[in-house]
């Protein structure tokens, strides 16, 4: 390959990356590609803890965004230990990563988490 072909290939690749990043939510696409099982540096993690599986409507949601999945797991272990279930035999949890909001047609806001792990 000569230099001209290499420059064209680099330019075409750059255009393709810019086009993909400008479609939808570029932050989410980048996070999906690189941080497949944890939070990207700009994302928060929310702990969703159910102390008793037999009571699915009784859930505890962390007030603050946690920095990563390990911080979420530590938060849940602390809450479970306070409730007498340090091994999570009665309860369960999810770590919800990266909430991406969308405006709906009625002027409200909705959205979804990029990833949920436990």
C-alpha cells in the first residue's frame, strides 16, 4: 500500500467512527464497547437491593450514585449484614449501571440503565 491509500483508509475509518459516535448516545456506545461489565468513568451505579425474595415489592435503592460495581456490591453487603443476611441467602440485588434518559413525546423524561449486573 502506498501513502495515499493509507491516508484514505485512515480518513474513511475516522469518518465511520464519527458517524457511529454521533448516532444516538455516543457515550453509551463507547461504554458498551469498552466497559462491558462495569461502569464507565462518567457513569454512576445504583444499588437495588431486595432484602427478602418473598417480598418483591420491598426494595431498597441507594441514594447516591456509586462509582463502580465493586462499590455497589460492598454497599449491598453492608445493607444485608445490617438486616442479618450477610450471605444474601434471603435477599438479592442488582447493580444498575449508567442511566441514560430520553425525552418522550409528552414532555416527560424516561430512560433505561445501560447494564444490570449482580
